[in-house]
C-alpha cells in the first residue's frame, strides 16, 4: 500500500464524495457522474486518482465501466493510522 497516494486521494473533498457514493455499491461511471453532478472529464480525473491509490476497483461489462470500493485498502489505511496513534488491537 502506498500510504502517500491513499492519503492524498482521501484529502480531496470530491474524491471523498465519490467514495461515499460507492459505499452504496457498484455503479457505472455514467450513473456516478449524474449522481454527483459532474462532467465525465472531471469524474475521470478523480477516478484515476482513486484507482492509482487502489481505493477503487474498475470492471468492464460491454460498453460500461463500473466502479466499487476496495475495502481492503481502506482497512489497511485504518490499521496504519491506528498504529501511528499507538492504538492496541
């Protein structure tokens, strides 16, 4: 896990909104753009940052691209932050 990329991705409000929407389940890029009132170009930029940080998965089906959360990276990030604080689990 590249913690710098994860934290940089999470630092952006728009990317956090995307993650919150993906928390509801897998969604196509078109539906995601509509739900967040974003242009496809703006959404693509933010999705690429989230993919680079491995926070989301991309799957293709016919002409559609679907996105969903990569919960294992979120779990690793939480563990890293907890270890930084010195939390005992």
